[in-house]
């Protein structure tokens, strides 16, 4: 198997106060692995350590225990940064540059040839749906437009690994759909993507694997469909059934499985949301101990 694109072993981060005393244990022994070509979702409540993990992977913070490897090297290696695209939680752009000037500016930071910058600027402006605003100043952009230009900026160096902190936050439903399509398209082109998000329906739709953090610890890790699979229950999904058919099915189940069988009839729900709430609630009730690992 190819080596992981992102790997952390026993990763720990303690933030200290002014006097050097430990103040917050933001990460406690985190083991993560993201394989090439995967879209990976990092989930967890506010303050659970998602952004801290991302900042360590980008070399912006030092771990206080364990190690992190990105694209086979240390996150602090400068030459690796050219192969990573990053969308921060909140982007800050020069307000007096237009959308296309902003992308040219970031292209020049990566020392790309002028021809390449011009071509990629055109492609990316189209990709993120900002054609109508390419000459407008970024300082005038709405929240969703800023998210879009941020995504284009994260892609300007055609990165192998994309790290996106809440990519769909602030987008309207169409923008949200477009970003999800974009992520699926990037995956098809062999990119590896690490996303942190609170929008569980989005994560469920685009991610192959997820990790759920709680107070700096891994509480669940694995392929989305395997984590959500429940071998204690059987689910049959069809188009909407008539009340008569449902009654007939109930009678059959009574006859075959006994009258005490609990049968729920309803519409399918967002299962990752259910799973997330269950995981975080049980983490609150029984602290510490390892996560439910299902690679
Ligand atoms: N620079 C810092 N100094 C002190 N404590 C910090 C610092 N950065 C983060 N923390 C603490 O570390 C913990 C994890 O924070 P982090 O930003 O990683 O959470 P998060 O999962 O990204 O949350 P959110 O969903 O709100 O973005 C929190 O308790 C936070 O207060
Ligand atoms: Mg965060």
C-alpha cells in the first residue's frame, strides 16, 4: 500500500500560560492516517482540537508530544508547502485587489510562470462560479463569495493535498452543491482532501473516511459506511409503500419473528448526524478510553 499522505502518531498539544504552566490539553495522543486519493472528514464539537490538528499539519504549530507527517515529510519542510493547498477557517485577502488579481498574487507567491497563472486564474474563476465578479474588489465580497475565492486560492498551485477548514460555511444551497461537486471532481483527479466541518450531511456525502474528536481525543475513526453500519439491525429501503403493504409486512414479521419485534416505519434520516450525536454524548458520559476504530 502507498504510504499515507497524512499520518499522526500519539500527537499531543498542550497550550501553556504566560508562566509556562499547562493550561489546555488540546490534543491527547491522536493517531490519524489519510491515504492517497481519500476525502477525509475531521469532525468534532467546538474546541475539540480540529483546527489545532490542521495547524500542526501545516507546520504553523509545534506538537508537544508524538509526531505528524505530511506527504512523507515533516510539516515544517518548506518545499512540501508548494504541494499543499489550504483554506483557513477565515481568509484574509487584500481588499483592494480584484478576484483575478488576488489569484495572480497567490500564483506569484508560488513562483508559477505568468502563462500558468493566467490559465489557472481563468479556470479557477470559472470553477468556483465567480465569472461575474472577476474584476470586482475582494473587499466588497459577500461571505459566500469570499469562501469561493478562498477555495480558488487554495487550488492555484494545483496541490496534491488540500486542507479545507469548513469549506461550505456561509455558502447558499447552490454554492454548497457546487463545492461538493468540486470535491468529488478533485477526488476523481487523484487529489487527497482533508476537510473539517460541522455540516454532517455534507461530510457524509463527500467523505470516504471520518474521524470524530472529543476534547482532543479520537472517539471514532474509519470508513463512513462501516462506521454507520449497524449489524444489530436490518433496514429495507424502497420507494414509499402503501399503508396496506406496510400492514401486510408487519403481519408477516409478527408471524415469523414474534409479536415482540420492534418495527420502525419512517423516512430515512441523516445517519451521520445521528451517529455524531451518539458518539459525542457517550464521550461526555464516559470520558477517556480509546475510540471505536474501524479502519
Ligand atoms: N493559541 C491557543 N492558546 C491557548 N489555547 C488554545 C489556543 N488555540 C486553541 N486553544 C484551545 O485548544 C482547544 C482546541 O481548539 P481548536 O481551535 O483546535 O478547536 P476546534 O475543534 O477547531 O473548534 P471549532 O469547531 O470551534 O473551530 C480549545 O480548548 C482552545 O481553547
Ligand atoms: Mg476550528
